[in-house]
């Protein structure tokens, strides 16, 4: 009698375990189909499963965007409400929730005796405008130069489209990434110096301008802090018709014989709503 009870108990346990292992997971798609099998992996962009009744070595995959829910063999249900959508849809969504304004200080310009503050506003994903104002004479410079003046910049930025997390093709931040900017620079200042090597030092007034193409890259951290590195080249001139005197305040020009202009810098700043 005891043996019969043990056999019956073993049979019932074996039947139960067999039934559980054979019961499949069910993947319900958004178009109404039901896929059965054993879910092996839920990745960032795909759901992978096998169909043991066919071949356990073959792994099938379905785009995560196409999955509505998964009903596992144990009865648990996992729903998929988030849809990544297109790059444009995702970037538009982030445009609504991320900070779109930034205030930056150019630390390299301080080494050229110019305190420059830049304001950037994102108009839409991949497009921004920037305006800078600077005071020449605040920073690190030779005391005998006694420079004083102002600097203005304005530009339109084309960011690389997109700067994204690779698998979901989603923007990491609307202000982050490589860019090219079309920029107009203007500076007017007075400085003590020598226009030629044998000239006596005297007070010069200089006005200069530049139209630059400025490639750069900007990093954003935690939607609150950024670093911006840039280097520009283009056309420019100054009223001295010669090289800038000593420090290239704001940007450098070579004079009418070589009407070229250059700029470079490293900005750090904070993001604003």
C-alpha cells in the first residue's frame, strides 16, 4: 500500500512538473498576433524567444515596438507601453522636457584678457542661436597694454543630427553633440602698444570684424552642466590694417593683406529652463 502511495505521488509530481515546463510564454503583438514559445531575453530594442517544439537552437526576435504584452508561463504579465518611435518624434519629445537654454563663460578668453559670457537657446532639435557679449580688459594680460573695449558675437548653430543612444536612436540631449556654427564677431577696443617693431608705444584704437565658420562639440551632463569646445576660421579685418596688437582680443585677424580670422575657446556653463 505504501509503495502504491509513493508511486501515485511521484506520478502526480512528474505530471505537474512536465506540464509546467511545457507550458509556453505568449507574446501578444500590437497587430493582434500571438506568438508562443519561451522568452529568452528582453533587450533594449528586441524580444528574443525560442520555440522548443521546433528547434531550441533557433532564436527568434521581434521588435520591441511591436510587442503589446507578454504573458509568461507562470501567469505573470509584462506590458510594453513605451514606444521609441522615430528620431524626429523622440527628439521632439525631449525638446518639451529638457532644458533649452544655456549660459556659458569662455575660460580661454579670460587668458586673452576678455571676459565673455554666451547665451544659447535651442530653437528646435539640432538648431540653436548663440549671442555673446564680452568686456575687453578683464582677465589675464600684460599690465602695460591697459586694454579696454567690448566684444559681441552672434551665430546660428547646426548640430549634428542626431546625437543619440545608438540602439534606440534617441537623442541623449537636444544641446549635446558636434555642430557647425555660422558666426559674426565684432570687437572695438583701445590698447597701448607698438604697431611696428621700431615704433614708439602709444595708444591705439582698433575695430575689427570676422565672419566665421565654427565647428565644435558640446557635452551635456545631467541636464544641468555643459562643456563646449570650438575653433573657428573665416574672413576678417581690422582698422589697423595689420596684425592685431599683442593679445587677440576675442578673435584674431591678420589684416588687409591676409583677410583671415581665427577663434578658439573652451566654454563651461549651466543649463536653464
